[in-house]
C-alpha cells in the first residue's frame, strides 16, 4: 500500500473526526453520544486493511439512532454519513491496490441505475426546477448506496464474515429499539423496515454457524427482531413480513430434501400467524386505513388509504409531465405542493411511485431491473448446495424490502443496496465454482 496515499487517507479521517466532535458539541449533542460516534469513526482507521470495518462504521452511524430523532437530524445536517461513505470508498480503493483477490464488479444494471440518477439530478437542476432537498430523501443517499454495494460485493467472501455482518445488523437494530423503548418503537417505520429486512439476514448466521451455541444466539436475535416488528405495528412492515414468510414457505416446499412433515407444518404455522394478527391490535392498524378516527393510534396515523392514493396520483402526474428524467431525485416532496396545493412535503409512501416521479419511466425500469436481476441470480446460486442457504435467505430479505416498499418510500434505503452487494458476492462465488 502506497505510504503517501495511506497518509492522505488517515489525514482525511482525522479531519472528519475533528469536524464531528466540534460540530456535534456546537449543536448541543451530549458528550456520551459524541464519544459513541467517535468510536464508530475509529473503525475507519483500520479500514484500508479490512474494508468491512468501514461498512460497519457506516451501518453504526446511519442506523444507530432513531431516524426521526434530533440526533439523526444533526448527523444529516453535518453530512456525516456522506463523509463516512466517502472514506469507505477511499479505504476500499487502498485495499484494492494491495490485494490480488478476484474483483466482483458492480452489476451492469446497478451502474446504469446510478448513472441515470446522476443524469436526472443534472437535468432537474438545468431545467430550473425548484430543487429543495428533503433531508431524509437526499439524493446523496444513492452515492452512499453505490459505495456500499461495491465495497460489500467485493469484500464480503466467507461465511464467517457474513455471520459477522448479520450479527452487527441485529445488534444495531436491537440496541436502537432498547434505547427508543416500546413507546418510541410504536409506529416507527424505519425501525420496522430494518427489523423485517434483517430477520432473514440473521437467520443466515443461524443456518451457517458451525456450533449449536452460536446458532442459538442468532435464533434469539431473530426472535428479538420479530418482537420489535410486532411492537412497531407498521403496516408496510407487516406486508413485507407476510411476503417474506410466503417466499420462505415456497422455498421450503420446493426443496426435495426437506422432510415431508416440515412441508405439512408450514400451512399450520402460516394460519396460526394470520389468526393471531387478525385478532390483535395490528389488525386495527389496517382498519385505520379507511377508518382512521376509530383507532387508538389515529392521531399518529398520517397516511390513510385516501391520502396514499392522493400521493400516488400526484407522483403519476409528475411522471406524465416529466416522463423521461422525472422531477429529480429527492425532489418529490418539494414538487408535491405544486401538484397538490396545501399538502405537507411528504414522501410518496411507495418506492415505485417515488422512483417513477423522480427519475421517470426509465429510472423505475432500471430500479426494478436491478433487484429483479439479483433475485434471479440468487435463484441460480441456490442450485449450489453450499451457497443455497445464504442465497435463499438473501432472496427472502430482498422480497421483504420490495414488498414493504410498495407502501413506504425506501427506494434510497442504503441497507437494501448493502444486501444487493451481498447478493452479488454470493452469486459471483457460485459462478466461479461452476
């Protein structure tokens, strides 16, 4: 590794750390949280040797605090996650210079998608659209997504590393849930999305760990994530969980080596889950879609069925007016007041509507192609008996993300692109063996 380049990298890391400390203290962040963030950044110091440490630093920084809290707002205003993503890219580049391992390239569809997003931003600015950044859907999230996809695809190789990543994700979500307490978990959509997407990832650790004690730990973590999901009572996450369970059931039924009793037990388990949900307060959350007044959490419900339809129609109108390039990534909330006067600057509550409105029909097609091609590649990798458990559970996680995304705007959810990179790594390893 070239010493001048490493020195430049460490200088940038020290500068970012100093900026974090000074900026956070100036904004009134408690010293305890400043120390936690500095510890997370410390992982980047060793990232040129072990790039997955940079991935860990990003995940801790991005998902370690409530997405609707003041601490997260401060991180966004300081552009800290952008800085961490930039150093992650630099650390990976330094590592790549010093290693001879086979490189896993970014999928062509992903290259096309991120390239198209950059073009759409440039066109929106050139057209003079009233570009006003919406912090939680800032287009810089796609830069972070591209970086994490590349780094994870190229560096995540062994089952031990995969188990380590799943353990990290579960720990982040559970620690955050404990800090937020049940009252803070309830109706917190980002935390519910994290939980439902991470459960299959944690099960990767449960199925690939070499001894029973480690498998037990992963099963306990998966159970804790399920509890977080239930407490959250997020409707999109419930749809995501149902889709994930259905896909897992189909995978199990189609595996010839699976004992018949397991196949027969699946319908019983699914019916039991459905009966419990229908008899619980979770069902009332769905009824509030069309009867928002008669529900205990009605005052917290912002999105009834009629409001979602209004948001989706507004997105369609934007796409019709700007069919090729859209209104610009991150610009839907700002443009909403032009198409539906009087409405607050909300997201579209749908990955697909928001991608359509912001990047046009081309962008939506590329977005669907990226995740569709990954599901197909994982299906092929599942034919390899060694890669099959990981490939199938990654499929389940991506299906959960895509299903929940029909009702929540998670098109720029960076963890989904981390999983995409993971899928690329598994599919590439399977192709090399074949």
